[in-house]
C-alpha cells in the first residue's frame, strides 16, 4: 500500500490511459476527493443553470452555486507544466444528484460503465507483460514494444516568458492553434526608438525596426495553446500593439472566470509578482506564450507496472516477442523484481484481466450466435 501512493504520486497522464479492468473501488473515490482541476462531483441535488465552452455552474436546491472552468487548464509538478482538458456531458437545465460527475479531467478520468452518472480513474495502459530473467530485466530494467510506447505518449506545455516595456511595440504575435518549430519567432518586440514613429516608410522603416527589434524563439516544436499576460501599471500607458494583446488576454480571462462563477480579474499585478525570481517592475509586462508538444515514451523513462513495480525502460522493441498462443508481448520485466518486492497484485491483475477479456469475447460470440471457443 505504501508503494502505491509513492509511485502513482509521480504519475502523469498519457494518451492511451484507460479504465482498469481489475479495480479496488478506490478508483471511484479518487474523483470525489480532488479539486475541480481533476473532477467535480455533485454533493447535493441541484440543476445546471449556466453552461458554455468556458464553464458550467450548478445551483444546488439549497441555493448554493458551484462553478467549474471548462476547456484547457494547466497543472504543474516540479518545474513542468501539463495541459489538462476539463470536460462535461451535462446540458443546460439538467438535474444532478449526489455523486454525479459535473465535470472532469479527461486526461485522468473517464465515464464509468458500471456507474454511468459518475467517473472513474484511468490508471494506465493495459499491456501483456512477460516476466523473465535476462540482461534486459537486470536491476528492475525493462523493455517495451513500439505500439505500447506510442500509447504512453504524453504532452507537456512550455511557458515562454517575454518581458516587454510599456513603450515597446509587439508585432506578429503568434495565435492559438498555430504550429511552431524550434527556430520560429513568437513575436517581434520593437524598441521604443521606432515603435511610435511613422516617419519612415517601406524598406527604410523595416530595416530600422530590424535593428531595434527582438524576436524570441519558440525553442520547441509544438502548437500554441494561447497567451497569458501580467502587467504592472495602467494599460493606457502601453503602446497600441501591447495594449491590444493585454485587452485580448483580459477578455479571455474574464470570460472563463465569469462562466465558472468566479470573481472577474485582469492581468494587472503589482511589484510582488515575480518573473524568474525577479519582481515585475512598474510599466513592464510579461507575455507568456503557452506551447504544448508531445513527448514520446523512450529509453530512460520510468513506468510503474501493476500498482507498485517501478521500472526504467531500457529499450523500445520494434519486433516484440510473441507467445506460443500468438499474443504479442508488449513489455518484458524481471520475475525476480516482483518477488523482491513481496507483492502478489501483478499476478492477480494479469490473470484476472486476461480471463475477463477472454470471458467478454465468449459472451459476445454467444450473443451474436457465433461458435464459442473455450
């Protein structure tokens, strides 16, 4: 039990995560004991009184209102930022009962086929594991098939911070949904020498602006998620181009907060706001560009088998082993490593999952009138 919370406490979401076949019941409880960035569960009877792409508000019968921001949100661990997608299947006017899922993080939770009104935890990717003793499984190492590794692809959001003085202009700012490569510029920051001048035209103006401009790079290949801005001062003091960006970000923030029933705030801050450990000075803004990119599972990455068997991947195998019955072996792990941890759950999970899958196929065959192969 102690191993489980240690290993899964460092887990991140992957594209292939599914609801586990073998459960303990805690998978349903996790959603009820978390903040709304993971799941929001109704505590009392109520009704959906507001719903749009940015948020949902439920009013309980006793008058209390609960709002949840929908869409792309972000969570952090250590120095990394992860994109979370908060979704709902509710409609305006729907009734909710205690235990109903109002909204949930689709990276970690899915609708529960045993309880369609709730959600359950997506614990990982089901794979067939061969327990062996070989150099590939020495010291808790393991191998993985290419197809299983693709299911363990995850996404990370990079935050590129651009410091801009109020007297500087910002041109050619990237937009949400735009694809960028490593050396692509995110915007052009024009120095105060030429930002407010229109006496130069054509090529001369462009040359002068290139001399006085800064073009921060993406430094990663990905997709622009959006922009955030914090500024210390009045927007009236900004150049028109910087003010346009601030107005856009403030409107977007206000729409999200209003849709979730939260107090409406802007990007304005004071000296206590810090960028890379340094306070944001007066009449200075920081534009944060959010770039999300995929990170494939590869050699050197960690994984947890079952509930507590941590392993470091030593190889991604394009042509994995196949069992005598024709089952593709997605992962090879050490049998000694299971015994050394004195746990039996890997055998329980492995055998029960395979038997459940086979039994399910037999039931489908019988229902559709096909021969049942025992």
